[in-house]
C-alpha cells in the first residue's frame, strides 16, 4: 500500500487545512473570488447585451458609459464583451495547455526518475538543454512554425489539424505551442519526487513481490506524486496565460477577430495617449488574474508542504 493513499482521514485533513488557510489569509479568499469572477464572466460572455464582434460605428473609441461600461474600441466593438470573450480564451488556454504540458512532464519525469542510470542522465540532459533555450523565444519559434503550416494550404496529412486550427480561430496553434513548451518544470519536480520515493520500503516490497514497473508507477508513485503535480500546475497555468497574451500581442497567437487579452493590449498600445481605457481594461484583467493565481499557488504549496508554511 502506498504511503499517502487518499483515505477519508487524509482528505478531511486537507480540507481542514484549506479552510484554515482561507480564514487566515484574506488575500487568498479575495484571489479565489477573483478567479471565480473571471470564470463566471467567461461562461456568461454570450449572455452580454453586446456581442464581442458587433460594431457600433457611430460610437467608435467611446469612453465608458451607461451603454458600454468599459467603452468601445476603434471599430465600435464593446470592450467589456471582448474582455469577457478574452477571459474565455485565456481559461481555455490555461486549462487545455496545462493538461498537455503536465501530461508530458509527468510522463517524462516518471520515466526518468524510475529508470535512473543512463536513461535518467540522457533525459535530464535534454531537459537541461531545453532550459538553456529561452522559453519565450522557443514559444515564438514553435508558434510561427505551427501558424505557417496550418493557417494556409496545409499538406493532406495535416489537413484535419488545419481545419481544426481554422475552426478554433488559431487557438489550436496556441494550445500546441504552450503544451510543448511548458512541461520542463513539471518533469523536474516529478523526477525529484520519484527519486525520493522509489527506494521506499513499500516500493521495494512491491518489487520483491514481482510487481511490474507499470503497476508500481500506477499504484504507488503516481498517487504519491499528486501533491507535487498540483504544485507544478500552479507554475504552468499563469505561465500559459502570460505566454498566450505575449504571443497574441506580437501577432502569432489567436487570429483576429477572435478576442484575446493580448490582442486587446496590442490594439490599446497604439492609441494609449488618446484612448487609455483600451489598454487599461485588458492589462488590469491579466494582472489581477495572474496575481490571484500566484496567491492560490502559494497556498497550495503551503497546504501540501508543511515545511513551507508561514
């Protein structure tokens, strides 16, 4: 039996610690409320009175008013509606790309840590070489490659992917880019946890009993690595949102007219002096979301690692 099976007593202890953290830290409660508000706005985007693509030519670059709470952009589109749709894009990117990145990182980290020896050395040297390459530059390279291959006339083999790319408004390219560039930290954390666990008594007992490597990984190592994986997610999610905004800002993220916080900031920078509200609204949205995610991430690390508790 693994060391920290999710028994009712363990679950109740974690719930008690979580509620205690929320009571002790008003910033954590405020951050959870902020993230819930972002999720609610993203889900309720289609219910807003003004759609993100509807143009009001007579009120272009309008300041916030009773009809357009956050004003309108250079094409007369409601900034609030586009901000809400951009929140949906950011949440989709954060969740989907994080799942891809964490799956890759967990697989490589588990494989490297459990095999050890030459395989571990080879895999981790590859990870180190990836770390030496700037993450943002690598993301730009992959995004440009994906966009170039899928946005135009794609080969017959890639046509299904190209169709999905066009249907998603370029979002598929962003997901693939972030998924293949954000797994490095997860791989390192999982490998470290596996190295600490694989010589435990219950692992050695399973090996002596004739258990296969897959059984040991599935029943023992993976459940015991769950706290580390959750901590890794707290690194991946904000990084994915920030990278998506950066890629969209320079024009290789989602394709217009799909709204994204990054594209909205890029448009707002061009008219900053005359219409600052076009930049302030998406910038505040990104800043508040990233700050809330970092606060929640710190709380999760404190929750699962008593040595870090303040």
